[in-house]
C-alpha cells in the first residue's frame, strides 16, 4: 500500500483542483484550483528533470 500513497495523493489533488475550477466561482475557489493543479504538475516536472539528470543504469555497457 505504501507504493500507492503518492499517486493517490496526486489523484486527489487533481480531482479537488478540477472540481474547484468547474464548480467554484471567483476568489478562493480559483486560488484553490490553481494551487491544487500546480502541485502535481510541479512534482511531475521535478521527477522528469531528476530522471534526466541521473545516469541510467540500463544504458551503461560493461
């Protein structure tokens, strides 16, 4: 169950962000939607950059 903690958290953040953008009006709903939709995007970009910066073990030849 430990493996699914982060993907589940990202899914919940995305759903909350989408619902607040669709159902909420102005003001705090808009801020909530921006924050909750930006966090998963930032985590994905951070993970992508981290994987591109670290050398891959698969591509090394002995």
